[in-house]
């Protein structure tokens, strides 16, 4: 297949892989197909709809490796759902009555794009599939090859999403400073709120990383520096049912004994309960264009802090969110290796005209391949039976 022009966009929330993935794709095309032009759509699907794009010049291609050293997305993100015409018209991205898929298709035609690389989560890549299907139905063949990005690690059937390992490591680093606040007041409750709407993988992995760091420290109990005060005392994720009364009693015993309690909380844990309470009381629950509840507006951490504090007699509570600290970090070495392996396959697939989302296919022996778009979806639950997670619960004395 002759590919004259490829386009790249990043979309959805940030993850510690976007910059490196853009740099990696640019490098790979420069090495394998230097005559292929690379078009950047700025701010994801917003840039595609509005025609905000530019061609990567020779300097950009020569210095593409610099992007591996940074987090964030140098080409910009947005949250745009191409099948939500009402939302796009309200935001002024299309005109009333226009079909956003038609608008995007016309832009791709005008730009002469043969291959579109989307770097994002399930929403980003299923939107890409909708666009590819629309184009195919209207006589324009476009190969769409996605890369799976999400710090939640919850894309079905992708074994490991780009950026998730780094996000867990960064959440641990964040906690190392925040938990240092545990002696800033008597009877201190610290809640470390970790991103994760429906999946607790990131919270569990961050807690495991933090306890690994903890195991490498030296302590001085004679001067009050004890491992137990720095330890995690509770880990709460969406996949586990929480008995608030029983857990509060267990945590109160710890508070009475050592003077502080530290909790790792997935932002999605108990979200349904909080949303129900808000709706019953007549409060508005804000949602994004994809219909997801805006978790930062319902403040799960604050809700749990209030509920726990009253039951365990905390005199001071602190809720700290590591999400933006973690998701905007540069990719660590483990993720860089994963990014490179996926980028290599993504470019090969593009040049061969094979569409899909590149990932280790859990439903096909974990083989790294372009996964069919109609099999890709979000909401993969974390498997709480994983031995490493069971070991974590046992170590902190939390009932299963």
C-alpha cells in the first residue's frame, strides 16, 4: 500500500505516553518511509473538525526523539465525541444540522490523509472506528490505527495500556510527600485520591509501588519515625464492596493506637452512591460529552473524608488528588519500551493497510497485534484476585 500522508492526533485525558508516542511515530515513519508526509491535527478531534493542522517539517522529524523526555501532549488534546452532534453544535465546532462525521470526513479528504493514527482511550478509538466506517461507506478508504492510552488500564481487550505503569509510579511519588503530613496534627486522616472511574487498577498498582518504596526505608522508632505511621491502612476501589461501618471501626482502632490513618482511594469507588445522594437532594450532576459523570465535581475524596472522619474521630482530614501530577508525567523506562514496541507495530500496520488498535490482545494469547475496533471498549474491571493485590490487602490487614 502506498501511503503518501499520515495524520496523528491525541485525544481524551492526558497520560504519560502521549508525547513519546507522537515522537515515536514520527521517528518510525522517518526511518521506514521518509517520503511519507506527517500531518498533525491539533487538539484531537477538535482540530480535525476545525481544520487546525500542520505538516511536520524536517527539523521536527530530525528532533522527534526530544519528545520522549516530556509528558503532556505537545500537539494538544480535547474531549470531542464525533457522534454527539448536539454537543458539538452547542460548542460551535459544527453548524446546526451538520453531521460531525461528514465534517470530519470532508476535512480528511481535503487534507489527503491516507492513514489516521489516534492515540487515546476507548472513546478516542471507538470514535475513530465510527469515522472509518463512515468514510468507507462514502467511497473514501482510510486506514485508522490506534494506540491505547489510559492511566486506568481499563481498555478491553488490551493487556496493558500506554502510560499506566508510569502513572502508578508517579502516584506513589506523590504519596511519599503527602503522607509525610501525618504528624502535622493529632488524629490525622489522609486520603490519597487516585484516578480511576470504573477500574481500580491504578489505585492498587500505586499502593503496591508505594509499599515497595516503604520496604526500602530505614526507620527510627525512638524518634517517632515508624513504618506503621507511614504505611497505607486502607485501599478502596470500585470492584470491591465497602462496609463503611466495619471499615471505620477497623481504622478507628489504628487511629487510637498510632494517631493517624492513611487511605488510598480510587475516585470511582462509591461514586454511584454519591451521585444517587446528589440527585435525590436535587443537586445537578455534571457529565462530559461522552455521558460520564465529571468525578471532580462530585468530590468522592471529600465525601469519604467526611464519612470516615466522623466515625473514627479524626481531628483533621486531608484529601489530596494525584491525578494531574501523575497523568502529565514523562513516560518511565518501562512505558518507553512498551510505547516503542506498539509504535513499531502501528506503523507496520499502517503501511500494510491493516486497521485496529495496537495492543497485547488478552483474548488471543496476549499477542501484540492490531485489535479489531468492534472488540475495543472501555470499562475493564480490575481483577481483585490477582496475587499481588491479595498480598497487598493481607499486608495492611484489610478484610477482602
